């Protein structure tokens, strides 16, 4: 499909419908091609469990009890002075 700047302004809904159908829309300005609008491929939703950072501290012994670990971090440094 070819669309002029005026088409984009006044008939954007029709242009978007064409993109939804999988068409590539060529944008014309004064009869010359200026841009192409193409549909993007549908992305698969990424699962959090598939991220490489998930479980990177699973083998640490000091992280067995997260509440105790945080409590220890929050203790004052110079407690014994």
C-alpha cells in the first residue's frame, strides 16, 4: 500500500488496518518514497524463570535464610566500640 502524508494525517486508521493485515505501507512525500511502515513480528512473552540471572546465588550458603542475611547486613559496623 502507498500512502501520502495527507493519508497519514486523515486516514491513519486505514493505514494501521493495512499494517494489521501484514502489508507494508510506503509513505510518499511529493511523490517520492520517504519511509516504509512494516508490521513487527509478534514477540513471545519472556518468562522470568528463563532469565540467566535467576538462581545465580542458589548455591551460596549465606543466602539460605534471606531474612537473616539482610539483618546481618543492616547491623551497625562499629557495634563493639
